[in-house]
C-alpha cells in the first residue's frame, strides 16, 4: 500500500503541476481534494502544454483521476478541461462536491468591492461556494440528479437576490451531461483501492501560506491547503501517507495582496518575472517576485510535516552574480529564524534578513549541476532539515533531476 501527497509550500504557483506530472507514472490514482478552478496547474507533457484547474494533473499518464469532496466544482470549467484530453479521461467526481453557480462569480466581485483592503480574489466564485456550503445552502453534485433540485435552486436564488446580486440561471442539462459519467463516492473508492494495494497520489492546490486558518489571513484562499486538509477533503486519513512532498520555487512569488517580506522591485524583479513566466495560470496577472524565504518555508514544512522537497525553477536564477535567501526575520530589533504567526497583520511588521550566496552562470548542463547550485541546495537542506529529492531546471519532462 502506498499513498503520498504533493503540496505547495509557498503562496501557490510553485510548479505543483509539473511535480505531479513527473512523479505520477508511479501511481494508479491521483486525487485533488481542495480548492476550485481558481487553482491553475500548467503541465508540459510530451511537448504539449495543458492548463488544468480542476482535473488532477497526473491523469495524463493514464492514472484514474479523482475530484474529491473538498473541491468546489464549476462544471463549465470541467467540461472545457476534459476536452483537452485526447481519448477521454478516467475520472471520478465526488457526489459530495459543492457546485459553483454562475451568480457566485458576481457575488465574489460584489463582496470584494465592499472591502477596504482588497484580497485579490480571482472572482471565480470560490469563496461564495465555500461560504454557502458552511451556511448549509450549498448545491452539491449529487443534487443535480435529485427531485429536490428545483427547490434547492429556488432557495439559493432567494439568497443571491437578497444580497443584491443578479441571478443567472445555470445550464442544468449541460451540467448533468458533463458530470453524470463521472459521479461516484470517492471515500468508498479510495479505501477500497488502499486495501487492494493501489498506489495513490494526492495533489493539493494553492500553498500552505494561503491556508484559510494558518496562512496570511485574510489574504488567503477559502480552503485548507496543507496536509491536514486531506482528511476533510477526501475522507482519507493523512496518517496513512508515506511521503509528503513540498514543492517550492528557488525564489518566491505571490499573486494578489498581502504581506510579502522578501519581495523585490525594479529591474531585478522584472527580470525574474519575465524569465520565470510569472503570470497566473488562471488570471494572467503578473506575480509579485521575491527571494527564497526560508523562515516561511520552515513554518510551512513544520505545519505540513513535509519530508521531501521538490525544488522548481532553479534555472530562472541563472546568470545572477549573487542569490539572496531570507534566513531570518527582524521583529522590533530581535532576529528570529522561526516565526509562528503568519497572519497578515503580524507578518507586515517583520523585516527580512537576507543572506547572500554565490550565483551561477548555468544551473545544469551536460549532466552536471553548477557547484554553486549544489551549495544552494545544501543550504536549503540544512536550513529546513529536509532533503531536496528533485530539482527542476525547466518546464519539460526531461528538465527534472531526481536525487533519491
């Protein structure tokens, strides 16, 4: 029996799609358990680029994909993604998943407009879907096939209109057509597969620092993004996991608002942003860019119990004379290497303490890493007390080095 998890350790956009695509040939089942189509995973597979928002990335290797209970589903987005996959996909969608209705995106933008400080939501209706779920007014995938559907829609419409938002009628027939071949019970499916010795990979969305409770609240997502979100998101106990693989870039990025201690500006930020193609898969927005923040990574590793690192985009730093890493925070004159409160208010008070490492002209060529890259890798491992198991030097399948 084998079950492993891949999660992001920063503010999302770490390259989880590539990490999942790289390791997923070793698995029979790949599972998404949180988030919605606000999460974007870009995968370059066999020379073709895929942009997935709901479908588990590992499905391209023939694994059975599962969209589990903790995911909120926009059936229109799902239909578009499935059309990318030649020959169809082996996919199970939990009947417990909550649906994103068309009016939810209007409500999302309406609520964002009421804020003094904008969160920077994608406006895709994710927050309203989770909010109405918690208020017990949500619509689930299984409801599409029940006689109670008209009454439930009427109930939700009353709430939407009460909040001053236009009601947009969902195309129920199209939704039923998209989902009916895939609806099932992932709890029964996953536990049966586990008992039969199938290999299961769980694929997280977003990143630890965007967790609803433990991230930089309120500038966070609406779901649980670290390892313990697995249980409520899929019914699978995280204590059964063998490897918890944390994905991190060789630098840090962030989309939207909120504190960002290692943030860069000016020409250097623009250089890294351009070389790294740092524009949101879902929104196209330019990402904010900063040095690798080891204080934040220590927090994310501890919280998620990560025991292997998948380090991405090392090549983006090629050609820099020196590489910055945030090794500590200065808080009112006191230097700390570990920080436990990543709420935005507290985080905004810290000042980064940057340690400078030698840069490199190239990161990897002719089968060898540059000596300065090896020192960079060792510095990260010593700082986090976690082994770097993979390093990625580009978007293609063959641009990843496994060191296990």
